[in-house]
C-alpha cells in the first residue's frame, strides 16, 4: 500500500484543500497520515475524517519585530526534529503540503529523509512559509497563471485548487427549509465574511436590508460572535455565524455570492459558476494576497471587485444591481475557464512523483 503524509495548518485555508484530496487518495489506495500543530484548527478537522494525526512544535516566522521572534526558531527546530522522527517511523512514499508555518519543518525533514514532496500554493503571491519550503520540494502546484513567474520553472505546475466534491452536490430545497423561507420567488444573495466575519460587510448588508429585501432574499454568514438578535425575525433575511455541511446547500440556493477573496473561497465560486462580488481584505489588514487574487478574477471576467476602502451602502447596492444585470456574462466566463479538475490533476502528479 502506498503511504502519504499530508501537512498544512494555521487556518482552514491550509486544511480544506487537503480534505478535498482525501477521498481521491483513498480511492488510489493511499494510507494517509497527517502532521500538524499541537492544537491548530487542522487537528479537529483532520481527526473528524478519521485520519491519524501527529502534532509537532511550530513557530511563526514574522516580518515584523516581536519578542517571539527570538523563541520561535527553537520551536521550528524542535518541529523539524519531531518531523524527521515521524517520517522515519511512518515511512511515507511522498509528503504533500498545503502550507502554513507548521509545514516548513515537515518539508525540510522530507528532504533530509530523501522523501519526495509536493507543495500547493493557493494565492498569487507565494507566502513566506512556502517561499522557505519550495527549494526543498520536488514539485510546486499553484492556482493562478500569474504565480508561475514566481516559481522555479522546472518544478512548477498549474493545477488549480482542490474543491470538496460535496460542494457540487448541494440541494437548494434543503437550504430553503433551513432558512425557513416561505418560497423562492426572489433571487437569493449569500453573504460570506469568513469564519470571524467582516465588520464592514456585516454593517453594509444590514444597513441595506430595507432596500435589498424588496427584491432579494438574504442569507448572511456573519461570523462567530456577530449574530444580530434584533434582526432574527426579519422576513426574507436569515443569519448564521457559520455553515459547515450546510454550505453546499446554501451555495446551491444562491443566485449571487458576496465574499472575501481568499484563494480557496474564490476557487469554490469558480467551480460552482456563481456570479460574485469580491470584497478583499485590505493590504493594511493582510499581506495583500486577497487583493491580488480578486484582481486576477476580475481580469479573467469571473468577479466584480469592490475594495474595502470603496465599500459604502451606495457602492455595494450598485455592485449587486450590476452583477445581476450581467450575471450571464460572468457565468459564461467561468464556464470557459481552463483550469480543469484540480483533484485529478494533483492526484496524478502525486502518483507520478511517488515513482521518481
């Protein structure tokens, strides 16, 4: 039986593409193990899938001054030693990394143990953890054509992002029942502000409810701790702090999605062919990767982009109206995207790299 060790963590974005690959890897006969941090979000998500999980020490590599910059390198070194020990014990044929700082010692350990490894980079701009790990990897996958110019030509492959296949099997009728809408005669707008929510997006949507509810129904994923009790019984408006298994059904119901521009989120919208408005995190609140992701999708005709500093009630309402008017153009552009089936492409690459 072939063996693979997967790694990646810190945020859900460093885990969900790995989860999307698991069923296909199992179908190919792989025995799967996972290396992550002791208590990161990846631990719960992976253990729910019945995958053996091994926690290691991990530290964050920061671009700014922080007292932890003096102690975290020792955590990384400890994680490297632990990874070497785990890889010698597990004896995988290959390591697959989705990034995040916990993955760095694992990739370094794979090279030390002469085990081939593949890294997947979701964003246009390569993150710091992957920049450190890439010279030690066998192959590097990416989502965007623009990223290829930043990667070693001999080891880079444009694959797109693995999308959980269950997202493609949503049931709009189940979503109607979940939302307790009396009917579906009005178009549905799904608003996704991320797991912690977006104050700017939440405020604009709620301010616009009197106007929006004249023509649309609103499903609002507002983020943990952002439920607004005074709006709980507003006809045509429903809010959830987050959605897990229900997300596929909510996507199936949605006619338009308003979302942040994380790489995994927008690749899901592309796979589902959902007209969308992207409101990327500003450069001041991130390393600017969401701005680059969003602008790539705008250039390719997949998305309407409204930067956060441009976000007002007026501009958001104008964007919603414009996307509904041109929704067929957006759907047409997404249907003609040539990225293909990322899961099949990546699993084929894993099988080929195992044999090298």
